[in-house]
C-alpha cells in the first residue's frame, strides 16, 4: 500500500514538471522569432541588438573596396586595359620614363637632326674622369623609343676603317650636339652607306 502511494506521488511530480517545461518553452517561442535553416528545421533568429553587433563587426573587419594607393599611382579602376600585373608595371615604367625624359629635356637642349645630317658629338667619358671626347660622322639612323631613343653615327678613320657609334639621346654623358651640314635623303635609315665609298660619308 505504501509503495503504491509513493509511485503515484512520483508520477504526479513528473507530470507537473513536464507541464512547467512545456509552458516555459511556449513562452520562449512567443518571445523569440524563429528562422528556417537550410534543412528545414527551425532555429531562433538573432535579436536586433545582436544583429547590429554582428553588422558593426563585419563592417570593421571587412576589406575596403577603395584600397588604392595615393598619387602618383593610377587607381585600378582607371586601368581597364591594364588589369594584368605585367601590363600595369609596363605602364608605370612608361610614366616614369616620360617624366625623366621631360626633366632631361629641360636641362639639355639639342638641335633637331635626322638621318643624313653630319654631326659633331661632344661627350664626357666616365671611365676617363669625365674628360671630353669629340666624335664626328654621318647620322645613318635614328630610333624613337622614348627614354631609350638612340641615333647611330658613322665615320671613316684612316688606318682603322669604318667606325659606327650608337649614342643614347637622353643621357647625361652627351654634352653637346652640333649639326655641321645636312644631306638630302629619301630614307630614314641609311644603312646602305656601309657599302659605299668612305669619301661619301667621311668628315
């Protein structure tokens, strides 16, 4: 008899605890909204304060879209045809070379000349304590390559034969260029003078 009473009391306590638990779960369901997971099950949604905290954290640690260096660099969105690294670095080299070419043009002013002009070039030899040296000859070619522009001068020396020298136009070693006289030509490259008589281009 005593055992039956104890079992009934235990069953009553268990049912009361289950009822309290169901009521607590129902109140939590009404207080907290639910969202659907990818598998269809319900999951409690974050509160407004938690959402604001997450958004602020994301904004703080998110990478910046406008993460471009300052001038003189060109922003990436302006380099539409230079998205590859090699093309972008080539463009950068062109900009730097053009700036240096402008600086040298302000410092050194050379006369205008072309293939067919007899030139006198005065240079400073860096290997010989920058002593001046003069070279004369016929300009047989000129290549326009921006900062790497060059011109070739040919002359004939008795006992040495034909001599050609190629000079960099934008170099600090050239002190002076003087045009002695000009010759009318039809070509931009006068390489055929290598097969001509020295008296035609000797000076």
